[in-house]
């Protein structure tokens, strides 16, 4: 089962080729919409990074691509998988454990800012309250 799990994770981690071609066409032909989405995601990124830092999670250099932030949670845990489940169960926010990205990312959590600003702010509030209660 561990081998199948690893294979499944690698097969479905990225976008299919035909979707990548569609994205390229959209980028070439939808300049105004692309610029609008860059502004939207830039704002979401800034809100997410500020929110993570505000609740005590470390963010070194803010990301410049995709829509994920890898935040340092080592001051709270050395087991990112267990911590991600604890956040899910107690704060009702889904995060990805850093260990999924290799040994060096253990103690980190990955957050997506593909949601609306309102949902990002709500998630930061929930996790912040959870961290305060946890101590």
C-alpha cells in the first residue's frame, strides 16, 4: 500500500498536459483577465502571509508563483502530519503537512490561498484561536 500511495501522489500532483496547453492559450489571448487574476492572487498572497505571520507561523520569503505558502510551524511541533490533523480536527481548516514534501520540510505546513479573501481571513482566525488555546 505505501508504494501505491506514493505512486498515486506522484501521478496526480500536477496538471495534465492538455490543461497546460489551454492555460498557455489563455495567457496569450486573455491579457486583461490574466492581469486581473494576478492582482487578485497577489492580494490573497499578501493577506495569507501577513495572517500566518500574525498568528505566529514563520514565513521567510513570500512565494512568487503558484498559490501556496510554506509556513514554519516548528515552534509548535516537530510532527507536521499530526499537527495538520490537529488543526483540521480543532480549527476545521485543511492544511498540508510539510513532511509530504520531503524530510527538510518536516515541521512546516503548506497553505493554499486559492480561496476568497474572506475564507482566508476566517481560516487565519480559526487557526490563531486554536494556537492560543493550545498554548
